[in-house]
């Protein structure tokens, strides 16, 4: 039997997409090792030729007997978020992750594979008109996030509407969001609970993309679709890709607050942590719109 490597991955969709680049690097070094993935987001890995098998966390019958007991196996259950290089903002997430598993990282981008039905469903969701499609994701976070707007990762609603106002005549703007996110005028709002791969496949039918640090910017990198990515409290040096045009805030406050422990700011954008006094300190709208 061939040697196996088990990747136990915790976290959201974006982190799992990053994991595909880590596994790709691992397979370059270990081409004969079969990779088994356990994750809350198995859809991300469907169709990935580097993955032998993928299991949903919590649905792993006989897993220990089949893959661990008296088997030739390596188990990678590391969390790169809890490492020195990540917490001190020294290296890109995938590179840090590769170091944890003793694998060389050479800038591999993530992988996403789409089947016929995923592409067909995505294409039918796009409203048909003569304008090119611009996918816009100004707000992110989990679907159960208590705060509709997170200063830490979201584009401010007034800035998001300004962007729409200046692009609406040229583009058919698809607003990717959850139901609790702020309403924007003159957009096609996608707040359905879509399959994550179908949602990512929508990117393939767009001419332009304005995104934030969320799963879609990872998906766009996996699809080799250069996008405008707006950053606020996180950094493209850690989570981003050179394929994108990464737009950082006018002012940065990486020092954290009195409540900061290992990370400078909480991903959910706690109100009391916001270091900004004015919206203008964060966003350069002209830079976001440049070339669009």
C-alpha cells in the first residue's frame, strides 16, 4: 500500500482554498504519497487531482482503522495561524503552512476544479444584458456574524455605494453578500445560500472583480483571475496574491489595541477596536476604480 498523508484542516472556505496550494507543493515533493483531507468544506477539494480522498469532519467512519492503525502515514493537523511567522507577519500563509510540514513553497497558487454542472448553474445565475459583469464583494465574514458591517475587512457601505454609482452605467454589477449585509442600490444582489463552488464559478463569467479579504479573493487566485482586492485590517503580504491588484488603506494601524492578544484585531471587526477616525483614512476610491 502507498504511503498516505492526512491533512486535517480547520477553518473557513478561504483557508481551505489556501490549503490546496500547500497540498500542491507537498505533492511535488511527495508524488507517490496519497493525500487524504478531512475538512468542513469538502466541496473545495472535489475534482482536485492531488487529493485521493476527502472526508467531511464528523463523518469519518472507520477512519482510524483505515488510515492510521499500523499504516504508513503522516498526519498534518497543524494550524498555521498559531505560528510565530504568521503572528509576527513574517511570511505569506501558504509559505508558513508549508514550513510546518517540511515542504518547500515556491509561490504555488491555489487549485479549484469546476465540473459541468457547477459552471452551468453559475452561468444561469448571471442576468443577461449587454453589459460586462463586475463581481463585487464589499462585505464578508460568516453568515452568523452579529455585526452587518465589519470595519476590519469590509468596504464601508457609503464607499461601496459610491463605487457602484460610478460603475453602474458600464457594468452589470453582481453583489455577492449574505442577507444581513447592507443593501446597495443598482446592483443584482446575490444573497442565496449557494454551493460554495457554484459561487466561486460565478467569477469565471465576470470581466472585472472588486473583492475584499474573503474566500472569493482566494478563489479568484485559484482561477487565475486578476482582481482588485481592498484590504483594511489584514495584509496582502500574509493572505494575498501578487496576481491581484492589492489596495491597502491610506493609513495602517498594525499595533492592535488594549484587548489584542496574539492577533492585532479580531476578524469580526469589534466596534471598540476600530482605530480609524474618518472613512477617508481607509479608502482610496480613485485607486479602486483605476483601470475599470
